[in-house]
């Protein structure tokens, strides 16, 4: 999927990737890639930092095999925001589906 088609939906995708439990940044990027969203690092990490500053996710540092990595998880506010993102997406998807459907368009005068 083209990156420009994701505008306005990135936060919801990142929150959804973290719904099952904590992931480090690269694992979040890989989870999205497995869902057909191959986003550049320069898009994912700044968005994770922004979501953390907003209190929707929390991050903690760990050392694995001598390398530092930051692991992120949803906060209670993040769970609520994800619910809102899903509801907004359902409404948007229904409207687009209706507009792109095969029903005849009303005539204009």
C-alpha cells in the first residue's frame, strides 16, 4: 500500500500493532510489514515517539545481546484511543464503500 494512502491512519496502525503486547520498535515495524504496510523507519520511529509523548504508549529501555532497544506498550489511554481509531475507521470505510458501490448516483440539476 502506498504511504500517502495511510495519512491519518498511522497512529491507529501503530496502536493496533501494540495491542497484543509490548514490542520493540523494529518489531512494530515488522508487524506492520507483515500486514502489508512496509513503512520506512523514518516514519515509524518518530510516530512512536509522538505517541509516547502523548501518553498513548509507554516505552522502556532494555539491553539484549549487548544492544539497547526500546520496547513500547499501550497505556490505558492508548487502548481507549485505539477503540476510537477503530470506530472512526469503520465509519470512514463504510462511507467509502457506499460511495464506490455500484448503486446509481443521484442526478444533479
